[in-house]
C-alpha cells in the first residue's frame, strides 16, 4: 500500500513537472513592433530541442532517401511544369533573376494557377536606357485560355518559359512591348530569346538544405503553445505540400530592343516552387536579396515573417561558389524590424551573414525600384529593387524584394476587364465566410 502511494506521488510530481515545463515553454517572449519575438528566458533550451528534432526529421525524410531524391526520374518529375490539382490553392511558379558586372539586370516570374490564370512579371534594367517592365504591371494577372480551361505550360501574355533539359537548361522567350519606369511612360517593342543553363543538376532545396540552426533559432523564439504542437504533428503533411528549390547558372541570349539587337550574358539563378500551401494573405512581410558577384559567386539572403505558420521571423539563404557548390547561411543579423518596417524600403542596407566557413559583410545600394501587386485580390505589395552591392570588398549587382501586406484590393478599373466567368467566381468567393468549397470550383 505504501509502495502504491509512493508510486502515485512520484507520478503526480512528474506530471506536475511536465505541466510546469510546458507552461514555461509556452510563455510569450518580448515582441518588437508586436510582431517579432526576441530570445526569451528559455530560448537556449528550446533551441537545442528544436535543433535535435529538425535533424532527426531531415534524416528521416531526406538523408536516408538520398538515392531516390537524387535519381533522374525524381528530378525529371519535380523540374517539369506541374499538373495543378483540384485544390483551389494549387500553384506552380518558375522565376529567374540575373545580372552582370556591366549593370544589366533581368527578372522574370510566372505563376500558374488553375483555369489558365497566369501571374507574370518581367523587369529589364539596361544601364544606358533605364528600367522597363511588362505592360500590365503593377497588375500581374493574365488569362491564357478560353473560358477558363486548364493550361499545362508557362505561356501567355507574350511569355513562353519552358524546360529544354532536366535540371540543366530552361528557355525564356518574350515577345511584346515593355514600358519605361518613370513619370513619362514609353512603350517599346521587345523580343527576348534567352537560355538559362546550369553546369550541373546541383540545386538548393529549401526543405532539405536550409540551415537547421537558422530554423531552430526562429522556432525557439516563439511561444510553444497548442498551436505550435499542432503544427509539429502535421509537419510531414506541410513538407509534402510545399516544394521550393533554386539553382545557379548562366543566363544568355539575344535581345531585340526597339529594333536594336544585342547579346546579353549574365550570372543568374532560377527557382521552381509548387504545391498547395502558398497563401500570400498570411504573410506579414518578407525581404529577399539575390546578389551576383564579379568573381562568379552568388548569394541569396532573406527573412520571412509568417506568424500564422508559427514563424514570425525566419532567416534563409545560401552562398554559391563559382563552381556551383552551395553553402547554407548559418547566421544572419538582417532583422525585418530594422529595414523598412514602416512600409518604405531603405535605399541602403548593411548587414552580416555567416556560413560554417566564412563571414560576409554585405553592403547594398539601390539604383532603381518599381512596385507590383501579388495575388488575385492584390493581397501583397512588392517593391522590386535593382541594386549594386559589395560583399567583403567584391563588387556585384543584384535584386531585392520587399513584400508587405496590402489591403486596398484590386482596383475596379482593372478587375472590370477580367473575363465574365472569372468575375463571377471572384464575386462568389467574396461572399463566402468559410473555405469549405467544392473541388474544381474556385481559384484563390
């Protein structure tokens, strides 16, 4: 009897300790601007727990499946345009950014959605002529099929982007007009025929290759409440629903600009992203830099704030050597609250990042910028900046993106030109109070 009482007492103490520990881990840390958490009193404990879980999870999903995930069949499957599922949030995105030491810069992004809806943008920076962009901007929406039929290609609005060799070669074509950036808008005929080529199938997969320590840092700053534990239970499902990888290479080809033909050769990268979990309306902010150095190296640095996904400030990025080897960033002092939190991106930025092998001092100077709106209802506003940079004394050129929430909606003078079938769908969507809809009916 005494033994049972003692056992019950010990069990009760253990339960109490577990409850106390969970309560302590769930304490909300101090916040900057009521959004960005600082390191709480139990940050170090939570960091090591998160790091251990992440490493175990990545081993189970990726490391022990390296042969399968690196096979030609798997790479061919993920690199081609994806078949959009019945999920109304299904998406497939391919983007390119490039620059050279002379200052030429190019950005192309195309996002396929169901029923032939395409969200596309093109920016071309010519040092002697200035910045030019696709004519629909700041709106990105194109309708590429009749009556909302499905599309299986990155094509429409004068664009055609397609795969030529798996994980090696993509072709970018555009034929149409581009408009100048400034108070006086000029439209000029432009034709692009560019080829992106990577030296190998090596690529940087964000689910697999982001630094575990950077992710653990973000997780350790948050309050570990019921929402957190629910997210952990569904992490396998989340990983399956989001794929995003990037690949460095060379972008080169012919440009015919207003009757003048010339050849462009730039260092660049492409990214491919697809799945069903890309809800822009849930993103608070993000900042993203793609920098291409005169020595042939490149780097990506970013910071994403998506509190609804339990990540109020997730730092990301990597350095790519001239030979195409990727090293993830392990530390970064780029904090969102220090750069453009009021809604206006800064014209200069200085910050430090590290990999396991090296520290990098990055200095950014903005040369030109433009605005576009992302989402079918303009849920987000993006400032695209075209920059010069210095990294540890090495000069370079590149791009920056600052994304903010936008609540102004898509203007009536633009949406009124949409096809009637699309206007009907959007009107019905706005009347919904729940997202419990029939498959095949809606686009978000």
